[in-house]
């Protein structure tokens, strides 16, 4: 579990996640409102695992009030805003998948698939690896499982 895993958003071209640890969110929201830049509040549920989701207002936090709160804001990139026609509903709908994957990333659900071919050594009766292949970067158990199934 990594609560400061900003590396995820560096690899994406959809926008920037600003968490409450790095900036005063109220000041940043005022700036965004003044410029008319779209943004989304990010709610985080923390109880054993961490789940992130976008909300339009503080009233939309649906889960447990003790383990859930606004943890940051997400500011879409200019390219992403243009691709979505500056439609906040469309942006939110497209970003849901990114935030589901981000939650998996934060919870350490990152996998590597390895395929090893073993051969029994005739001389020493030892098992040796004859061939090995691997592929990594699968975020989320279901995605890794699907990839593993298609790999074989």
C-alpha cells in the first residue's frame, strides 16, 4: 500500500491528481473556479484497502463517514478536456476506469506473469530451468488473470 503513489499519474496523459498533503485544496479550487478549469473532487475510502472515486460535491460521498473523505482534486489535462468536448459527465465516466486502476495500484495489486520451463537433469536428478519468459505491469488481479489465461 502506497498512499503517495503519484507515479501512476505521470504515466497517464489524462490529468493531474492533487492531494491534500501537497497543497491547500480550497485555495486551488478557488483558482480553478476563477479560470473556469474543470476539476473533480476525489473521495477516498480507507479501511484495510484504499479506494478512490470522483465526486462533483462533498455531498456525494456514499460510503462510511468515518473511513471516507475528500483526499484531493483531479484536474483533467487540456487534451483530455478537448477529447471529451468539455463535457464533465463524459469526463467523469471515462475517468472511472483510471481511478479503479489507480486504487488497485495504490493497494499493491501490480503483477508480473512468469513462464518457466523446467527440465529434469539426467546426471544429477535436479530440476533446472530450461527456458524462462516474463511480462509485467499488470495492474489489478482481474487484468492479470485475463492476461494469464490468454497467455496460455
